[in-house]
C-alpha cells in the first residue's frame, strides 16, 4: 500500500500543545513517546503515549530547557542516544548526548555547529546518519550536509542546497527510504511533497504535490514509522494535528478485461 502520500492524508484529530509557540515535534522509535519543542517557554517537552502514534493518548511527562531562547526544530538519531535542537537566535545546531535512550531528562549538551542559513527553522537526518539537512527561511533553501561519522554534527560538511517551494519554510522531513521529501511553509500554509529519484539526494528532488495545512501558522511536520499517519505542528492554534493516510484500494481488472485476456491466450 502506498503510504507517505500526502494526497491520501485526511485530518483526524488534534491536541493542545504544552508550549504557547510550538515549533516542531518528533517521535521515538516505536511511537510510545512524543516530543515537542517551543520558544514560548524555551523548552523541549516529552509525552508518554499509551497507544502508539495516537496523539489522543499522549500525556505530558517532563521538559528540559533549550539552549537557544527561540529554538525552531528538533530531531533524534536512530536509537535515541542523541538529541538535536535548531537554534534561531544563535544560528546553531546543538547536539545532546542522552544516557537513557529517548529520555530527555538524561540529555547533556555535547557540541554545536553554525548553520548555513541566517534563519534556520528545522532539520532532519537520512536513515543512517550519513547526511543531515537544514531548512532555512533566510535564503529559503534546504541544505544538505555530508556527515563522515554518523550523527556527529562536528563531522558535517555542507555539500549542496535547493530552493524551497514556500517563501517562509518552517520544517521538513523524509519518508522512510528517502524517495520522498516534505516541506511545510506558512506563507502559503501548505505541506509540499517531493519525489526524490536518488534517495536522500536533494539535487534529485522534484516537487510533485501539496495539501493545505490545518493551521494558519504551521511550523513542523513528521510521520509515524510506516507512513500511515502524518502530523503537523500549528503555532496559530497551538495544536498538534494528526492525519490518517489511507491509500485508495488497488484496482482489479474488470470482467471484460479478464475475458479479453483469456481469449488472447
């Protein structure tokens, strides 16, 4: 079934955020924990989720202060041992070591690097930590970095960039194999989908379609692990929105087509 298709996404439910200016969100590896970052209180928030990837079952559990007073995005590595924050004021990406996987209370700042953009808004990783991505509103670009030591931002080297579809890009993410990239922007209040012919290579990304956001100030976007659910962070209403993604049923040959096929055999 063709999940990760924004055209098949239907809004299903929403919850209020902890922060008065939510900017981004993320999940742990199995959907039992959800995270929110916001600059209203300059915090990263952790939720326990009793039914995997169902925001209606999310219960706030704890928070930690961000490094930047106006942080705009966050991400995890692939096993929860590293947490990342995008700093809007400082123009930095911060890396934390996390001693208990996915537990923000055990996160300790380890290092930071300067961003390419003067107004960084979000970030993402490829599936093995060999590439890092930044989206910026200063130049309206998505930036790609090569990372020689997986998930170690100190070894990240800028390699290329492409223009965004939106004139006020806010966040970005990938599907689970790098064949699709997504951007959310609040100039047009749209989620944009790109087809990527060489996985995780932004130079091969072609814009394919877009859908309207629920919020008039969307700031973040992510997916669950199999692309059957999509999530949007909205600053105007201070909500996280959940979409169900239901691909159309597979078509089956009509009776006439089947008879024609049999007669030609």
